[in-house]
C-alpha cells in the first residue's frame, strides 16, 4: 500500500464540512453537531458508560462510515490520477 499522507487530511476536512450542514432528519441539526452533543451529554454522566440504546452509537457509526468512505474514495482517486490509471 502506497498511501499518500495528504489524502487523509483532505478527506477529514472534506467529510467534516458537509457533515456540519443541518438536516431535516435531525430536526435542523448537523450530524457532526449531534454526534458531539451526544458525546458531551454522556461525558456529563462519567464514569457511567454509554447505554446500548443511546443515539451516540448511531451517530458514531454513521459519521465514521462516511469518513472512511470519503477516505477510501479519495485515496483511490488520488492514486489513480497520479499513476495514470484514468
């Protein structure tokens, strides 16, 4: 694997900015905002852990899945362009 280190940084920004846009599915709140709000609410009850039915898990899986998809596609696109695959 020849990973270019600039791609994860650009991918993080490329996913974080759009995930900060409010959506009607979250009542006008952004995915990033809902994710970090749920982290803050759960840290207020520390050392008690996250409940299994907590919305935190849904936000975490959704946000990270989107991030890793953007990172994967960014790496494929960047390396494909630099090595003249397309």
